[in-house]
């Protein structure tokens, strides 16, 4: 399926669930580092974030620039077709895409979200309501991916930190240490270009009445808390990497000093040789 054959839902159009359905599962998929959404909704003049698509096979899809696609009411076959159609727009695809799901149930008594039994209960499921839920879910899946990446980075540098603490130095040889630091820096670089999780979606500027819905969901998924915890861990990793790089620099400086000392000693020996051996003749 080509994305040209996918219609773009208007951000001003209500999109309730079909009458025969009272539940809808949204599935967030982290497909890559970024998605180029330029021109994706151009046919309808859509400029909203996320870009909202309605596949021919039915259902709905929300495409976020920070590498996430959120699908609703789309079966496995249609999911593969849609993701294949977006493949050329994905920057740095994930080998094993992270996913996260949320069940939406109609039947809330008030026009705001309630989270019960792992489901989001809504009175209405208009396009705007679904976009808000998709926004929170997309941020959650990105945070989950970053949490895994940071845990892996901490595991890599932890042995060296313990060596510094217990022995006052790092016993690992320079090349191996630099390789581990390189892995950590690569992970930090990938995370630096991700979504700013604490930013509110642009949709709320046009629909301020959905602010409470977003706040309720963001609180339930602990978006702000998780984002700040990641920030603290990134700071810790950065400080640890800086310390390890200083160890590498110190080792190089020591080797250079020894080389200079040996050269000076060699010159002194040559001078002594000239004085006592050649001078005796």
C-alpha cells in the first residue's frame, strides 16, 4: 500500500468509534529514531501533529515525527502494509521495535479520562480524544525504550566506576575502555534527539478543553516523573563517562612522561659514554 492511498483525517472532524464497538485498542510502535512526515498529509492540507491517517482497510493511524506510529482498529495484515508504506520515511529503523498498548472503553460518565482495569474509559472517542491518548502512549513507549537503553549504558560503565572506587584506577586496557565509552556515547546521542516528553501536544492549543484529559493520562503513565528520572540518569552517565575519559587522558599523559624521561636518560647515558669512554682514548 502506498501512503498516497491513505486518507488523512481532518483534525476538526469527529471520529467516534463504530456503533457496534465499545472498545478500541491503540498500539504504539517505536519504528525508528525519526519519521519524515513532510508531505504525508499534503493531499488534504493537514498540518497537525501527529499526522492522522485512515487506511483503506479501516482503522486509524497517528504518525509522530519522533519515530512512533500509533495504530487503532488495524489488524496485523493491515499493520504490516501500513508500516511498509512508511519504511522509506523512517530514519535509523529499530531492529526490534518497542510496542505499548492501551485499551479505550466508551462509557465514561464525565467528559474526561478515567483509568480502570488497565483501560482508558472515555465518554467520547472523537478524533481529538484519540489523538490525545495516542500522544501520551507514544511518549510512554519512547520513555520505555530510553529506560532500557540507559539501563544498558549503566551496566556497561558500572564495572569501571567500581574499579575507580575500590582501586583508585581502572585496570581495563585503554582500547577496551574506549570501546565501552563509545557504546555509551552512542546510546546517549540517540536519546538526545528523541521527543521532549514533558512538552504538551500542539493539539491542546486548539482544544484547551482536552487539557484535563491529557493531564490525567500523563499522570497515569508518569510521563513527567519518568522523563526527569531519565534526565538524572543521563547526568550521572555523563559525569561517569567524563571521569573515565580523564583516566584515559591521565594514562596517555603518564606514558608520554615516561617516554620523555627515557629519552632524557638515554641522552645522559650517551653524554656519559662520550665523557668517560671516548675521553679515555
